C-alpha cells in the first residue's frame, strides 16, 4: 500500500500527515498497515476509540536523523522545551504543516538528545506548536494512537 493514498502532493511525508489530520478530524479511512494502522486505531472499529492523536516522529532529509522541535509556552518564554514526538495540527496544500510538541508531563529532561531518551508513557499535548516544511523530511514513523488532549 502506498503512503498517502488519499492525497497526492508528490511528497510521501506530506501525504501521510494529511491522512493523519483527516483521521483526527473523524474522516473515515480503510487503513491497515504502518501509519494506516495507527490511523485505524485512532478511528476504532466503530468510528471512535476515545483516542485523539497519532504521535509521529519525522526524519530530516540528508542525515535522516529524527527531527527535534523546540518551543515555549506564551507565558513562559524562558522555559524552552524540546521534543521528538509531534501531533499534526494542520497540513496546507504546499506541504507546510503545523505540528504540536508532545511531551510526558513526568519527563524532566527538557532537551533530550534522542527519541529513546524522552519519556513517552503519557505523551500529552503541550500547546507548543511549530510550523515545518514537510518537503524537508524523508521519513515518518507513526506510533500507536493515544489520548493526548486533556
């Protein structure tokens, strides 16, 4: 099954993230493998599973290393946070996306050096969003669907 079967921007990462946005907005999908499986888990067999997010890890073109995003809450600019895990908020036709940093509230490491250093047991939405050009990525890993919004 090709990635991004419902979209065709000629960018696989952009297409997959478009599918995730669609699923997160309760659009039905007939997915069954990899990212499609996570989308299916998000939707559940009966159209809803109580889950609201497919966490993703993005890999940069060239070095193919996991992308780490940084940001701060509006009321705490001196408290910069980093994460390798994201919730897709929106994808534009030009493959510009808004993604939200996901973090485990119990994780005290504000700047992990790899995804395996970051706690993931209770990933939650942070409210910290960044804009990215999906043309800069060559790979996306979808994790099992979770409930990240509180």
